[in-house]
C-alpha cells in the first residue's frame, strides 16, 4: 500500500484538476450547493500491535466506533470540497493479536503491549465524482461513486492498561495511563541517544473511496472507506527500541510499560527474556502507523438561495 500511495494520490488529484478546469466553466453558481452530514463509522488501526506487520493485517475484535460531522461544498459537476470533524478510538493488544505458536508473531506476544488511543481529527479533502451532475441538486444522479484525498490534522493520546500483576504499580492497577509522558523508550532521557518525545498533534493524509445514494430531494446516504497515512510511529506508543537500562525509566509506570510488562495470567514474558533484551528492537521504527475509517454518512442538502435578476 505504501508503495502505491503516491501514485494513487497523484492520479486522484490529476483527474480532479483536469475535470475541474474543463467543467467549472459550464457550471454556474446557481447549480452549486452545500450539504451537511453526520457519520457513524468503524475505526481500525495498523501499526506494531496487530496480528501481522503489514497494511492488510487488522484484528476485527479491536474495531471501535467513530463519529463525525461534515460540511461539503459542490463546486463543479464532478468536484466538491469537504471539511470534516471526527472523534474515534483505536486499540491494540499483543496478547489478543499475536499468536505465541507463530514464530513470526512470538516477539509481539512476548512484548505484551496494549493500548487505546482517542483520536480527534479535522480534515479537508477534495472529492471527485465518477458520475457527473451538470444539473442542480434536485436532478442529481441517484447513485454516485467517488474518490477523495486531502490533508488532516489530528490529536491523539495513547494510553495503556495497568494489569493486576504483583509487580504492577499498586496505585494504578486497573487504570489506563497516558503513555507519552512516561517516555517508555527513553524519550525523557538526554545524552544517551534516545529519540525526543513524540508529538501528540500530528498530520495525516486521508484518501479513499465511497458511494452516495439519493434518498429523496434533500437526503443522500453514503458508504465510505478512508485510509489515513500518518507520519508518526507512535499511535500505539511503540516505535523504537527497548531502553538500554531499567534506570532510564524514571517511574514505576514507565518501567511497567517500557521494560517489565507481564501478562494478566501471571506469565513473566516481559522481563527481558528470550526476546525482550535491553536495547533490542521494541517496534518497527521505519514503519509509520495508519488508521482506517469505514462507515455510513447521512447528508442533508441545504437548498441554495437563488437571487432573482434585477430589472431596470
């Protein structure tokens, strides 16, 4: 997917620009219109805490809801611009996602990380309809497939669940703890070559496809799937290597998540045994995380106000 992403985006934008230039000249303001929409979606993520480290590997049991609001402006027979706000959650758990009997997944099962992350997103995308509408909104086609691409800004906050193990911080058992401030890969330590703390505010590139179906004069029902290419490897707080020394983690919570994670069944898998060695790889820091939003949209078309011509 990452190999073809620049080509996909370039083709979408090229089609949009060519179509916009050719058709906007014949699409008057009287035919332009706005619509507002609400989204009910399913949200998934791809990163280090999935069954397989490839873009097609998703654990359906980790699917969480996503809600959103959109405002769309139609500019041309095929071209619209859309602004969106959304909130959703992604999750991951090595114990549930990784198979300890699979040699390729045993490292992740042993690592035993878990997280949840609430993501707030604002996006602006361009939409290219595969079926054009040269008429007003009342005479729009009944069924329209489309593609889209744009840019998004999002804020995230990965958290980990502290278990009930004997070595877990007693005052945090059963609680979700924000992971970024802990510096679980030594980000809060200077002079040892660790990365700097990652930013909770990030940029993503949304792109995807969907279809719209005309319900009546004002309402459209849509189905859409969209990928978000991010530029961070820390949606799940896992991206680099284990710390070089336990003392580099400055709190019991940081040590629990960054060095000595155990499983809820009491197995001591996270104590730097066969796989979790100090300074060894904890995540795949050359692989950036993705999240995927799939779901339904109900759009309401706002009747445009048409000014009558002035006569003298």
